[in-house]
C-alpha cells in the first residue's frame, strides 16, 4: 500500500470520529453493536466485513479496486 493511501480501517475510524455522533447513535442507526464499534475504535478488535460494509455504506465510504496493468502474454 502506498503511504498516500489510507487503509479501510483508518478511513472508517476517521469517519466515525469526524461524524460527531455518539457510538450509541451510530449503533442505533446502523444495527451494528455499540460494543463492536467501541472495540474497533480502541483497536481491541477488528470488525467483521459485513459490519464494516454496513458502516461504510452509512458513512458514504466507497471502496474501489485499482486496475493493475495487464502483462502481455506473448507465447
């Protein structure tokens, strides 16, 4: 990963922090357990991908795959 790119974890944590919303409010609005969000924010545990998907959608975070150049396979 290039140093200019942030990980999904960093991006999601920043979105949660910058939202100004309480973890309780985010939990109620998304259905993701407050304790799961709290443990994620403190670094005590990671999020399951389905929960990360929900939070990314809630905060409008889109993940795109960067296309790698194709190698010419001349035989």
